[in-house]
C-alpha cells in the first residue's frame, strides 16, 4: 500500500488498504464529478534483482505535495518468476477523480508469508490531468518512492514499463 510522504522529521504513516479484488474488479465509477478511466494492461520488469513472493500492484492517488487522496484496492499479480523478464498481464480497470492536483502512483510490492507488505521495489506515476485517451507507456523507476513531486528522485529501471489504456 502506498505510504504518504512524511512531513519534515515526522515518521512515515502507513495507509491501510481494502482487501484485494480480482483484476478488473475496480472499474466502476463511484465518484461524483468527472473521472479518468483506465485499464492497466501489463507490467514489464527486465533484469530484476529479486523475484517477488505474492506480488501485487498498489495504486494510489496523491496530491502533488505528497498527501494521499485515494487508495484503490491492491491488484494481485501472477507470473513474474523469471528475473530476466518479469511480465505481468494485468487487465484491471479503474477510474479516478479528475483533479488538477492529482498524481496517480503505481507500485510493485510483495506480501510475505506473515501477511506483511514489503516496501515498493519499483514504481511509476503520471499526472491525472495529463491522461488523454489512448495507449500510454510509463517508465518504471527504482525505489525509494517519493510522493511529493518536488522531492522526487527518479532513478529509471532501464527498459521497464507499465502499459495503460486511457478511456
């Protein structure tokens, strides 16, 4: 689950998420006002330093200052056993409120045997107002993730992408 960016010298606070839903189960519009709908098609990670036990994609909407606005249900992932090329075919549909101050974050995480979520290993983000209809390929970045735009240090994971279709 995404963790809101800590305030200056404050400890990080962990956001609790609803139980995971099957891929494609989060596509209904439950928001008042305009929304942006999308389908998460596939995630490709090349030459990963690790394999993931019980991997899932955490999706959250944050303000540009790093404040969590909305947390979507976790999306369980299947496959990804080969560290040379982890390809997760997802097909999940979702929609988020169209807000000028919103950034959509996607984080690859795993859940260990004791049901404790690991910190994100890889992540990407996109501004919600910039989502125009069509296909979109987002660059994947290495951890750590920073939710406040002004403090982000994006370290690209070469040839790794999240593929979306914006409706």
